[in-house]
């Protein structure tokens, strides 16, 4: 799989390594035998394959290698699919964080224009919601990291802390603190957006790799059929 785009710099600590080899899990049965072809035809091919292997036919060695390769490809596709799905779940969770931060930013802008305590209360409420959503998003990112490890990718993504300080903001409520609050929200939102773009980019590479594996599987199946029909 080609190297995905590096994450942005800043308080979001994301580290990524893309090794040449990937770990795959063994399978107890050949999953590659399932296909869109008629079941009877596939059953006949499988029966002929068993006969050739039992007789020690000259084609047996290559058929054995093809079976192992097909099992490997199927396992890799399963792992890539699971990693992609975990990434989509993380993106959904990050979108919720961004939604709350966007609402908090709107309330902060209102506060800058003289919204007063009402704007402060709305802003604080949205920040608390964003903080809670960020906790769930971080859990989703952790799951994504574990799934990426299954396809040989070492990655860690850490969301920035959502600042929900209330006493200081209300006790020292003036234009300077309002501007500082606004800037904190904007910085946090930018970091979360950077993480979301990284997750999306990795997801794109996972789909590309899955397409490569699908093509490899198709080539292996064609070669297997050639041997069995020969």
C-alpha cells in the first residue's frame, strides 16, 4: 500500500509508519471458494482439486500455493475492510465534535459582539458537549489505530483538549478574554479538522489497497481454473 499523506503538525499527535510487510491471520477454511459463479460449477472445481491433490498430480504443488495465496488475500481484504469501517466510525465521531465546536464558535462570535452572559452560557454548553463528544471520538480513534495495526500500520491520533473553563471566563469577562476564548475554540477546531482529514486520507488508501487485493484474487482464481480445466 502506498504511504498515506502525513498528518498535520501541532497539538494533535499523530504518528504513522507504513511497513513493507503486513500481518495476516490464518484461516481454518478457504474463503476464496465463494464466488458469483454457479455453486455446482465451483463444487466440481473443488472436487477435481481434491482429486489432483490426493493423486499427487504435477499440478498439485501449484494448486496448494494458489490456495495459500487466496487465503492470504481473503484475510488481508477482511482486515482492510474492518480498518476502513473503523475509520468511518471515527470520522462520524469527529464530525460531531466539529459540529459542537462550530456552534461554540458561533456563540463566541456573538459574545464578541456583545452577547453577554447569554452568549457565555450557550458557548459553555456547546464546549461541554464538544468535550464529551471528543472523549467518544478519541475512543473511536483508538479502535481505528488497533485495526490499522492489523494491516501493518502503526498509527496514533490524539485529539486536543477542549477548554471548558467557566469561572475564569465569566469572572474576567472583557473583550480580551472574549478574544482569547474565540481563538482557543478556533485552534481546537482546526486541530480536530486536521485529524479528520488524516483519517479520511488513510481511508482512501485502505480502499485502494482493497481494490489491489481484489484484482490479485481475480488473477489467482483465473490461474486456479486454468489448472483445474487443463
